[in-house]
């Protein structure tokens, strides 16, 4: 019977900090031609934000140009592209 192989490896590299790992990741992404950006979006978990969205959505059908806007949206959209 053969002796079990030692499957553990000694890590010859020094452990990197989270900051070093993130810096390396950002460097790799930049090397691919990407750049970091930050997006701020409404927090839909906030009841005040949801109430404001609902208020604004309720006003949309009362817009004086609602019919023209809907006609324009129907003319430019491609329903086949929604699959």
C-alpha cells in the first residue's frame, strides 16, 4: 500500500491584504481597457422613495402630451428585441 500523498501546498507567496488584491484586480481590469465608475440608483427599500416613484408614475397619464409620447414610443420600439 502506497503512502498517502501530501496534498497540502506550502504557499510560497506572501499573503496579500484585501487592499493589495483589489489594487491588482483594478490593474487587470484597466489593462483590459476598462475604467471604474460608480452608479447611484434610487433605494427601492426606502418607503419614501417608493412613495415618490408612485406619485410621479400616477402623474404620467395626465401629461398633456401623453398620447403623442406613447405614439412615439410605439413607433421606435422593437418588440422583437425584448426576447
